[in-house]
C-alpha cells in the first residue's frame, strides 16, 4: 500500500458516521458526502449537481417502488419519506449535516463549493427565485401530468384533471420560453442551479411522461434549444445515471 493510499485510509477511519441511515445503507467511504436518491426528476438534480461540482460522494439507491423511502432508517434522515437526501460528514464548521429537499440541497452544495450561484446578492436571489419557481410550480404540475397522462390517472374517463394540469404545464413552459429568449441559460450566460433544477423535469415531461404533444412542446423553441444544451453537458449525462442501478 502506498503512503497516499495509507493516508486516505487513515482519514476514512477517523470519520465516524453516527446516524441511523447507515445501519440500513452502510458506507464504503465515510469521508465522502453520502447521497440517497433515485433518478427521478427531483433525484437527478442532486446527481447532476454533484457531477458538475466534482465533489467526492458515495451514492445509495433508494428503491421507492419497494417503499424503501419509508424504511425507519431513511425516515430518520428525511421524515417526509422522499428522495433525494444527503448526509455530509464535512458540513458547516466541519460538523456533519443531514439534509433533505432537493432545492435546499442544491443551495447548500452551491454555497459549499462556490459554484452555480452568483456571489452578487441581486443575482443570487434572482437565481433562488427561479429555483423556487421550479419547486413550487414546475415540479408539482409536471408530476400531475405524468400521473394523469401515463400512470394510474390515465384510466380515468374524465380527462378534465389531465387537461387542467396540461394547460398549466404549458403555461409554465411559456414562462420559461420567454425567460430564455436571448439567453443560453435561465440566468443568462451563466449556467446555474436554476437550470439544474429544471432539466430533469422538462426532460421527463416530454420523454418518460409522454406528454410532448399534450402540452404542445414543439412551439417552445427557446426551451427546446436550452434542453438540448443542458443534456449535452457531460456532467448532466453522468448525473442522470446516478443511482440508476
């Protein structure tokens, strides 16, 4: 064993992860940030962010179809029983930080690394504004379209719920399309956590949720170009696959 390998092993041995989550999902690298997720539109946000920032992390797949997100060990990390969640052994002031909610995690990782959010207060809050827009609007509405267009709600004879959510999703796409006119990214020239929060949702809406025609996606030319730019990023491509298997 080289002295470098020995030093890394020594550092890992000094890190003790004292949290119930690790009784169910043990770790190999206790000095790394621990990610508990699945490649859903919310889950991929954190995978993409970690790949973009090059932070060392260890992923753990949480099988929501097997109800693993309601395992008592997971609920000790996230009482809301949703993915993603993280445990950072090197949190603020060097103390461990367990954290859930994808938007909060994106903000935390942006601040931790100094990447993908501006240090300028005005630009910072404008970026957070668009992140909150995704969390409060795009995610819930696109998710409802998925339910009523592809999953259990597809069998409902009454199509008014589906159409209501499709109409609102199309409106939100129009807002994003207008924002992206003359811009490469939501915040202009700079790719940010606002983009990272949105890419998985827009991708799912027209792909996995099969709602491209339902929401009239092809009319939103700026969104189309933005999505292509985002999905072409190598870190995004890697991030989409984190915890996939």
